[in-house]
C-alpha cells in the first residue's frame, strides 16, 4: 500500500506512486538520487564538524555521517528549509561519537570533554531505505539535544549506546520504524528528558530502556501509541518498556528514578482487531520488567491516559512504584498485572472498558506492602475477580468504588490486609462482592458497603 508520505516524497522526485513500493519495503527509485555521503562528510570535516543543510530538499547517503566530537568539539546539524536525508545503507544516518567517561557531576568532566558539550540536531527528516538503517546514534555524548526531528521507515529512530549524559529529546516524530523509536540500549545514562513527542508505530517498542544503568528518565507530554506488532504476532514489547529481565545475574543492571507524566499511551488491541482476535497479544502500554536480583524501582506514573493494549500496565519485580491520577480504558484483557513487587501504590485512578466488554482485571501476585485506594472500577466483565490479590501480604485497600462488574474483590492465600470504606454495587447475579478464600488470614474489614453476596471463609476475617 502506498502511503501519503510515499506519494509526497515521490512527487518531489518527479516519480509516480505506481513506480515505487510502500513504507518499509524500500523505494527502489530513491537509488536514482546521487550518493551524497562523501560530499556531506567533507562538508562536516571542513566546517568544524557542523552540517548546514538546505540547498537540496532531499539528499541520499549510503553510509553514516560521522561527527567526531573529540576532534571538533560542539557541533550542530541544522537545515535552512525542510530537508529529508534518505539513509540508503546500514547503520545510523547521523553518528555522534564523544569521549565522555564521567558522570553528570561537574568535577567528573575533563576540559576536552566539556568542549564536546551539546551536539544539536534539529529541523530535519530522516527516512530509511535499508532494512538496517537507523536514524541517529549517540555514543559518549554530553548534553545532546535532538529537537524538531522526524525519523521514519528506519529500524531504530534514536539509538543511545555505551555512556551518555543529559540527553534532551523534544518535539520529535519517531514514526513507523521497524524497530524501536527511542532505544536506550545497555547504556549508562543519567538525566534524560523526553518531551512533547509523537512516538508511534515503531514495531519493537516506543521508548525502550534495556539493561544498562539508567537514572532520571522523564517522559512528559507525549503521544505514544501502537509501538508493537500491527498484527496478531505475540510480543512482550510495550509503548514504554523498562527491561532488565534478560540480563545475566552476573551483570549489574539497574533502572530507577523514572517519571512518566501527562502522556497519551495507547493501541492497538481492541481498535485494531475484532472481538475474536487481539492485535499484539502480550503487549503493554507500560511494562516494568525487572528481576529478583535487579528490581526496577522509584517510578512515578501519573496523569496519563492509558488504553487499548493487552495489558495497560504490567509490572514484574519492582518496588516503590506510584501509579496515580491516570485514566485507564479498553484493556484486552487486563488493566494491571503486578507480580513479585513491593510498595506499589495505585491511587486516584479511573478504570472503565468504555464501549468494549473486557475482563479489565487488576491482579497482584506475590506482592507485599502495597496500597490500592480511591479509584473507580467500572464494568469489569470477569467472574474471576475485578481486583485479585493472590499470595499477597500487608495490603491496604481503601475507598474503592466497584460498579457493574462481573465479580468483586477476591483474596487468595493473602494475609495481614485491611479493606476499608469500599463500595461494591450491582455485581453480576450470583457473583460475590467480596470473596476471601481459605488460606487467607488476618484480614480486617472496616466500614465497607457490600450490597450483594459475600463469600468469606470462616475464621479468616475480623471486622470492627
């Protein structure tokens, strides 16, 4: 299928859409453009590492343009008009190589490294015309700024490797790439801000942090959607994925101090499929994939709209996670799944399948010392339990309002838990508002309004 972008690009080349393939199929007629790699690299090398584009609307390269910051110091890539770089070979279109070995602390900077500060890329589009083409790669940079940049049809949009510090990504479109939109790949990176970006339809994930040592990641005001397979291919990726689960236990990997705020994060389990099939089964909007020896920690997820994935939020091996003030809808099947985690707070959220009939379950397994409070759970179409605690301990459940669900609150082999000031109403006929099974003990029920059936095993609860 030809895309609008394909049509526009071919028009600039004086070609018809009948002559070219579609996105990610590569466009053979782009090869009719001259190879400008050597010309552009010469411009870089004779301009103290800077590149000013604008003479041509479209330029084609076949090898990475390399910016050696240790040689040139601070550099910039800018355009005087809208310019498209077509990467018609493997690797990144733009490769920035610095020499920073320290942290973000001033005393860790060497004078030569500080001269490399703030490489800038702005005002350009990068299109991939090779299956291994990437957009921008950063290695050992300090204060890189990528703004007003579009990357499309590549493998990875922005690829960050080895060690970097103080990265800013803003006002960018990382769209329709076969790999990952923003990929923090086994990198040692502190202080990274991603703001007001569209990151969509990157088939291996939107923002992915895999292994490495990452701190102070802030994602704010972005639209992040459909970053997973566009068909029924099972996947473990996510629109935002923080993942150390695959690293060896012998390696020190760590992801912490993350804020995801004010974003729309969605698609495509329901809207892209039908009642019988799920697009990208196994995907999530936000997935924290830690491991026992290296749990992910200190993450805030607040003020977001989260919808239309197999699981809206999936957390495994994490602690000190705050999930507050978000709007959840259209899961297929689950809103939240949390396992092997501690001190997870879920407060002030709304959960509603909207026009879809889905289970919507919120499930905690093998978790401790968590709080679930002040939230609405509406029309969860499940008989297994709208809220399930399985092998959990030390929970506080307060101020929940469950309405029109297929079942209510279920506790399985759970201990030392308080359920207070909760209201469960209009639960499906025959289903329990609350079910506390054998094996659960030291459960305190206080001031709740359960209008329907209660299934409470003898000797497992006390009420005051």
